[in-house]
C-alpha cells in the first residue's frame, strides 16, 4: 500500500514538473496558472465561453485573462472593470488628488477656477478620470488642462505630466477644428515655427484671403492681390483714389500703381532705376505725380545711395528720405539727414491757442481738438518750444511727462526722483488785491502775494487742488495790520506761510515766518464774526441737519448728536460734564441755608420803677380783712396787712401775652435773584468742524 501511494505522488510531481501548470478547482488547467471559480470546467478539453466567465488564466507568454481562457494582451478582461471613485471636496478653490486613484469626483463650492494638484504617476501611461461636480460654475485645471463644470475628462500620465486624452464628457464628441468646421478665435494666438516650415497649398483663384479682398492669394495663377480677389499680375494693388473730376473709371481703378522690378523711368534731368516704385497717376501729362521709391540707384554713379523716398511732382522733390542701411537715417524735408531722424522746418513763433494751423516744425495731431507742437523760435529768446495746443479753444492743455511712471530730469542725465532739476525752480508769483476783506485764489498757481487795504481779517478762498500734495505759498502784504486766513490757518500781516493740499483742505506746513498752527476738529475760539467761516461753525444751538455732511460727521465725532451747543450768555468751563452741555444759570436766589452762620446778641437796661406792688394773699378773705397777707414786691418776707397801711394805688395784673412786629428788611418787595454775571465783552463762540 505504501508503495502505491509513493508511486502516485511521484507521478503527480513528475506531471506538474513536466507540464508546469497549476490548477485551482480544476484538474484541467488552461495555462500555467488556472482558477475555475465556479468549478464548472470540463475535465478535459477547452471550456466554453460561458464556462470560462468565472476563470482566471495566466498563459505561458505572461498574459493574464479574466473571464476567458486565451488572453490576447498582457491583461485581457471579458467583462466590466470598475475603478472605484474617490470624492474630493475643494477648499479655497484648490484640491489635491491622493496617490493610487483612477477616478475622482470634485465636489463642494467653488468661487473661482479650481487648481488641481496630482502626484506623479509611478508609471507612464497611468490613466486618471476627473469629474468636475463643484458648484459655482467654475472649471477645474490640472497641468494646464481645464475640466469644465459638470464635465468629466480623462488624463494619461506621459513625459512627467498629466495629459488630456480629449475623451470623457469634456468634449462630448469628436474634437472640432479648422479642418472640419469654421472656428472663432477667443484670444490672441501665436504659432512658433522654430526650424519648421508652414505651407499652404491650393488650386483656387481666391485660395487664401483676409477680409475678402483685403488680401487675396490666387493659387491658380500664382498671384497676390490687395484690394482685389482677381489679381492680374504677380502683385496687384487696387486703389480707389479719384484725382479729379475728369478721371475715367479705368483711371480711378488704377489710381495707385505698384511696379516691382521696373526701371528706366526718367524724371526731369535724372535717370533713375527703381527696385520698387509706387506712383499715383494723373489725368494730365504735366500734372503732379506722388511717388514712393524703393531701392533708388542713381545711374550717374556706380556708388549711388540706395534709399526709400517719398516725393511729389514729376521733378524729384523728396519730402521724406530714408538712407541705406549703412547710415540708417531718416530725413523729412531734407535729403541729407545728419541724424537718425531729422525734421527740417522754418523758424516761427508758436501759433495762438485755438488756431488749427500751426507754425511748428513737427506736430503730433490728436483725433479731436488737441495737438502737441515742436518748433524753433523766430524771435528772442531764439530757443525751441514744446506746446500742448488746443486747436479750437483759447485754453491751455496739460503737458504730461512719463504719465505711466519713470523719472524726468532737467539739466541732469541721471534723475533720481520723479522730477529732478539741476538748478533753480521759479514758481511765478501771482498778485491779488483784497476786496471787502476777501480774496479768491485762482486755480493752478503756486505762490500769491495779497495786497490792498484790509479793515478786518481777510478771508481767503482757494479751489480744491487737482492733486493732493500740491503746494501753495501765501504772502500777506496787505495794509491795515490784519491777518489773512485760508482753511482756518491765518497768515499774519507781513508774513509768508506755505500750505499743502491734503485730505480735501489746504493745510499749513508751519513753514515760512508765520508758524501758525493748523486747526483741529473740536477747537473752540471767540470771534467778532457773525457767521460760519473757513470751517468754523457758530455755537448757536442749530440742528446738525443744517451743517454739511463733513461737519455733521465731525460734530458726531465729538459727541454732538442732534444739535450744536448754544453758547449764548454762557461761559466755557471744564466741569467734568458731557462736552457741550449747559449747566446752571447766571441768576441765584439766597435761601436761609445759604446765609452765614451767626448769632445776634445784646443787652437792655431800665431804672427801677417807683411803683410798689402789694401782692395780697387773701385766702378767701376780703381785701380789707386784716387777716390777709401782703407780699411787698422787692422786699423779702411777708407781713400782716394793717388797716392803716393799706395802699389804694396797688396795680392789679391779669394773665396776658406780649407780641411785637419789625419793619420788612427788604422794604416789603418780593425776593429778587442775584445776577452773578460779571461785566463782560460780547463775542461769538465758534467750534472748528471743517468744511
């Protein structure tokens, strides 16, 4: 028995070694490794397609099959393949794809284009599908390729980047290009050829064109047309210039001729050969001809100049002349330019503003009413000028240097600031005379001298400067000894003060000789003025709604919510109450508790009276009864009354009260309050709230 088992094991081992096949759930392996999932394969022969649906087979050539027994590729699957989807939420319009995923779905809210970051694939050729399911309507971009919102796009990793296969739901169909459909450019495009060539081939008359007849290539006859789609020569430029009323239709059509390789033209006494000559025709044999000559070579010399010239007239009269490449000069009004560009003209004074014609040698003409003139003076100072000219109105126009940045230097080759002047700068002084103790400064001045007679402080008004930082110097040269005030800052008489325009107002720089201090919101001052001035507002209790928007904001900032304080008949004190509040009044009534604490004292005296009082104690007896007792006033003791000593003039006093009344202290009038207001000088009080 043991021998049989041993022989059987040796036989199986030999069979496995010889066949080199392993079968799981089957004794009939279809490859070097075979798995029959449902164990439904036959014991011999090839399984049917249905039987093989649950099989996994690796063949001897290294192919792996799923659901089949004869894989034709490295991985051959008879059935669907599922790449599990990974959902990723965008954050900050960005998302990072983790490693080892094949399908992702972007979710979440996007407020701009979503930037996708994905790791390099371990193997070139790895696939990745991205579905943009974000809200907001924005695309999601990976390595320069954008997946539109609501679309899916497949990428393949190749040459270190994820490349779009243009598959999935992004395009939804075969790509559309200029080879199979008309197209519209959505932006500027550039074609970089490098060492490559770009060729167009065709057989039609108008094989290639730009805007119809703007530029046309006749591929059938090898011609190029400008202004025509049916060129009659190698280069055909068709114009429509009408020289005069007598010009025929044919002459009008050929008003502009371009001749290439034409020579032998003779104008006047000069025979010339042209590489290219363009000339306008004339209906008259003696009329003018406008010409553009390319490669003009004088036949009188083998070393003549080669140039480009523009001329008018049958006798050469070059208006513009471009020399050959050796000198590279351009002349306008001269055939012998000495510099790269020479414009030759006559000396003349600048034309007046509002005049269309110009005396300038060179004009840069605007499309509307403005121009820039360059010229040289005829009269002193015999210099040169640059003038920003208004051609229709006698008003000056700005002349701007480097409006987009860069330094400008005067008398220096290396300006270190926006404007660098190597020398003195003069701001011309404007003299203004006061009128009614007021003066208005015109726009665009830098220094003013105020003159005339002043009878009170002079109020200066100045326009808003076009730019913050503009400077203004004011010299108070008025008579009368009064100051001049601009935006709350006063220039004392005979002094100079510099202002700078900042935050909508002219502010003192504390320069010059005045040294005045700028005002601050909430400053208070007395004044003989009766009304608001230069940002100073009278404290008269008015509603804040009567002030400007700026002043209302300033009033709110210092605690005034509805009304201004009313300073009438009030003194300004710091009493730790709310700023601007009115407390107490000017009248007082003295009450008892407010009187001084004192006592009244004194003494009275009188002489002893001559009257004697007999005080009789009758004890129920008659007064004339001797048994009654008599008390003598002023005497000590008692005695028996004697008949013969009886006093008949004894005063008898009954029970009574005494009252007395004095005269009124204040004369009998109602009590008056005491006015504690001292003698004062009447002025108006103002608070500075700005304009």
